[in-house]
C-alpha cells in the first residue's frame, strides 16, 4: 500500500471512530423517544430543558398526590441529592396499580415553564420485599379476633384474592383471604408501594390494625419469604 492510500485509510478510520463515539455518547445521554436522561436536581436547575423531553426517575413522595385527582399530580425525589427540590409530575392517564408512596417512578415527558413534567409515559418499579409468616394470624383467626381492639397491631398472612388489586388511594387496595378465591377475606387499605411480583394468588404478610369498618389498615405489605424462588 502506497503512502497516499495509507493516509486515506487512516483518515477514514478516524471518521468512523468519531461517528461511533458520537453514537455511544448520544445513547448514554438520551432515553426512550430521544428524551434526555436527567436527575430530578438537573431538571429543577437547568432552564434550558424547558420545552424539551426528559426521562427522569425517583421515589414517589408521601403526601404529594391525591387519589382520583384528574389530572393526577405527584412529586418524586432525587435519591442522589436529598436536598434537591422535588419534581412535580402531571399524568392524565390511568395510574398503574403498583403506584404508591415510595414507588420508583420512571417518567418521560415535557418540561413546562414552571419546571413540572407533563408525562407521556409512566413506569413504576417496586422493590422486592419478603417477610416471614411465622407467628402471623391467618385470615380466619383475624376475623375471629376481638374487633374492639382496633388500636392493636396485627401481623396477618393470607393470599391475595383474585381480581381485587386496585390503584393506590382506593379505599380497598386489595383483599387477603384464606385462599385466592376469597371464601373468607378481609379488605386491605394501603397507600404504599406493593412489593415486586405481588399478583393475584400471592401469599403475603401484612402488618397493621383493624379499622372501625373492618377494613385492615396496613402499614406494611410483603410477600411470604417461603415464596422466594
């Protein structure tokens, strides 16, 4: 190969490498649909993002949302910068059933003049959570418990009744029964994130107290650790 051909080959190789580098860099800074991947803090501080599409994620903050509101508005925090101003998210479609306080929300949408993101997509990621059912009451035992002890804390185990899982904010988030068919069951009120993998028929362990109306007011929901695969 002569000198001129070798120089031409080197020049072409450099151009190809630059193109590849640009593609890699672009892939690392943009998400689905060409959205810029940003943190909550970055969206809140970078005014150049107004009118642009971003992808941002963070935990849903307790008390930042109202059940049944239309549009549905909530806020997420920044796990890498706890002092960052929470990001307001506006969502006008059905709320995922796994949504709740502490749920990781992955949002893609447009940044408005006020810094809020009007979401086009909303994906929820819930943490895996397991607990031992040892010592927990069965649903049958709970139903026989002294209903006057509404302030008492109970640990109960049972199966998620088929077709009862609802969105966070519902008066009855799901029901737990002695079987998934729900022959004997109790309704559960819970606004937190449902554990990953919880579906109809899952055996769960719940903690909380009984309301005056007989609905179980859960403070914690986990899958029975015996269900681990």
